[in-house]
C-alpha cells in the first residue's frame, strides 16, 4: 500500500492503522523539517535560565543565546558572577569556548561533544553544536501516539555513517497539528536509554507558541535533572554571520 505524498494527520493515523509498514523516509523528513521551522525559525535570540538539580545542591545559570541556521550559534553566560562572560561559539562546525577568568579561547574537539555542558544533564552537543536533525540522521515514523493529550508522530532517527552524532538512536514525539517537539529519548550506541527530554509549558513567545521549558532526566540517576526555561525569545532576527566570531565572544556580557 503506497502512502500519499501529502496527507492529513487524521488520514495518516488511519493509514498507519491499516498498513503494517512504516512510512516512507521522505514523509518523516518533511515532518522533521516542519518541526524545525516551528521550533527554531531561520534565526533567533533568547534569554534563558538553567536550573541544575542534584540531591545535595541546586545550581542556577542565566544565559543568552543567538542562533542563525544550523551553522552558527553563540551562548554567553550572564550569571552567576563567577561564570559571567563565559561563552561558547559554533561556526561551521568548529566549537570554541572562551574563559574570561584566564582570557583564553579554546577549541573543543569532537570527543567533548558528549560531555556535560557546565555540569548539567545537557551535553555540549545539545546546546553548542546541536546536530543537524535533518542531514545527520535516517528518519522513520514508527507510530502515532497520544502524549499528554496530544496526538504525536513518533519519529525514530538513526545517525548516518560517519556523522558527528553523540547518540546511537533518537526517538522524538512531534505534535501532528502544529509540529511542536514534545519529547525526546536519547539512546547510546548499545541501544540503552541515556536520558529523556520533556518539553512543556507551551505559551506564546514573539510570534508563535512553543514549549518554553525543557527538562532533561537521566535514565540512571533518579536524583538528577536539569531544567531549561525561556525568559524571552525572538524569531527571525537580523543576525549577520560576522556576529559569530571569536573576537565577539570576548565582548559578550
């Protein structure tokens, strides 16, 4: 049975129920592309707060974030005072870190992408590089499920050979109506669940409604979690490539 090129969520649900095969890869890619447009836009800038929760302590980090396409991103920490001015830059897949305490810029190797970002449950890849979910993976819609009273595509993503991806497999729940990303499961190379990301508190920021809170829950640590919340967010802002430079990392506060 062949699946139509363009199909409504209701008809798609019926088609999956009648057809035992998974959907063609192109259909899955189109859903991922729509999700990217809904969640990211062409460019954006944001102010966020990250809370790292552990059994013995709680740590809060404030940061600003700039994004242009998939080639450029910049993060600057604004609080606490001891970390203020620390910055991260991605430019054409090169990752750089600036430490204002020693006034030093360091290039981060690919081997560090799986490591914790600032002691949180996010990896460097999650926040700094953010692997290309369209080009770096093979995609397959394996089900339509209800998650938090929303009908969602369940998309399974397997890294393409020789791509710089941290995970062995990613599963993503995407709302069938507005293509919002609502849940992500990240698995290691052996197929074991590493962590779950839950996206909620959907509200309007700038010109669209999106999840404004991301909670990362490690699979093997009940006493660990990291919560990232948007304080402000603007889409499709005028950001030039010249903004994303190592020299500019040292000026951000």
